[in-house]
C-alpha cells in the first residue's frame, strides 16, 4: 500500500513538473514584411509577379519535395463581373510557380499566372459557385500533396460551403489532381471551410477547421475525417472586446518548434472599420496559438494581440481592393534559421504578399 501511495505521489509531482515547465515558457512572435513591401503577385501584364486574373489572394504554399524553399503557390483567383467593382465571379485555384528559390526574400519572383495554370475549378453541382481558400500539406511518406479547400455549393436562397480534399502527386497537370469531395456530411455540417492539417507520424492527425469558431477533426489518412465535439465545444472561439471578437478562422498547417510544441497561426476579424465597400466594416488580422507537442488538442498559449494587421496601402485598399482592411494567411514554409518561417498572405482579397515570422522561446 505504501508503495502505491509513493507511486501516486511521484506521478503527481511529475505532472506538476510538466505543467510548471509549460507555464514558465514564453513565446515571443515577431513578423516582418519582405519583398520590399510589395505584393509578390498581382493583376498585371504578362511578366514576373503578375497575373491575368483580376483578383489574386489567399494562397497555399506547395513546397517542392526537394526543398521547402522551392515550389509554388496555389492561389484563389476571381474575375470581375457585370461591370460592378465589387462583383466577382466564382473563385478558382491556380498554381503560380516560383522562379528559382526563396533565398532572396527581397526579390521573390513568381511566374506569370494564366488560364493554363488553373488546377481546381468549379465542376458540377457540388462546386458550381466556386472553389475557395486552399491549404496544402506535402507528405513525403507517399510523395503526395493534400489540399483542403472549400466547394461553394448552390442552395436555395443562399450558397453553402463544404470543406473538401484533393490529393495529387503531379501538380503540373490539372488532370492529375484527384478530388474526393466534401469531407463532412453536408446535411449535418452545412458550412465548413478553412482546414489546417497537422500530419503526425504516429496516431491520429488533426484538422483544425472552421469560420467563426475553429473545431477539431481527426484523420488517419488525410482523406477521411471525424469531427471531435462538434458543434458543442469549439477549440478556438472569438473573444469579446478583443482583436478576434467577430470570428476566428483556421490558417495554414501548424509547424513544430524547437521546444517540441507546435505553432499554429489563425485568422480573425473585428468590427468597427467603415469602408467604401457597401456593408463592410471588418478588419482581418493574424494571431497564433501554441499547441502542446504531446497533445495538440491542448493550447499552451494564445496571443493577446495580433501579430500581423493591414498597414500598407495595398493591404488596406479601401476603394481599390475587392475587400478592404484584410490580411489573411493560408500558406507558409520553414526557413533555415530555427523557429523562423515565411508566410504568404492575401491582402484586401486582391493581392498576395509575403512576410517572415520569428519565434523567440524563453524559459
């Protein structure tokens, strides 16, 4: 009996030590715009960094199997319709190939984006109103990309969004991208988007998804998903009177830090920012959480302030962009320096920009 009591005491102090060590860690996150503060992709005549499409934003990074500093962006694109500045046609996803590498962050070059680069487009009734907001993960185990995006599904009176998955081994051809359709039963989950996939070598992988609140689903193969406590227990929800008070929405896939925990960045909105766009008064910002490396369903820390907000003219873009006062992150990659990353962000639903993110860990 005494041995059992001693073992119980030992386990208690071990647990206390683990909890205490987590509480004593401080994560400081800083960001810095690169490419000389200019978009890496925008509408323009044929040439480097330009696109034939009117609006280009919300891009997922698709790394080359050879290097995280090579690859391209899967970009959400739209064109104007009906001569109305704020009226845009259905979204589609096009692949912008990086020219060279990301070694010089003051001169990031993407090849001209055009019709032949479209990889995921509206196809059939399930996506007749568009394909939107991609996130991509490369799995070296099967040499495949897994892309989570939203099909815009026609419904009476209002369209619904259905989070869907695509798998591809050959990103150069649209025909090589296998579409698996909606990952949730659309009768039970009528609005799903923004899937951030954490692939793990052992046990379940995790999907952090949702707009308004962020929920968790699990998967064993990155194709089939099972929701956890939806909709009763959101994982990340808006906070009243803070910078993420209106909604929270998933970002790109979490990355592991040097301390063994995961950095997950997320998008958010708050109200009170009047604009020239009819009915629009939101500002979108970027924040982060630190997920427990042992159990990624636990949050060790959540940012009290945004780490990235609209500041430059082309990010605010009131009267010149499709949706003013928006920065939105869906793609990023690791840089050679530990705990340092490069993310690509949509600006005003019109441009793609880039910035570095550095985490300083203090114990």
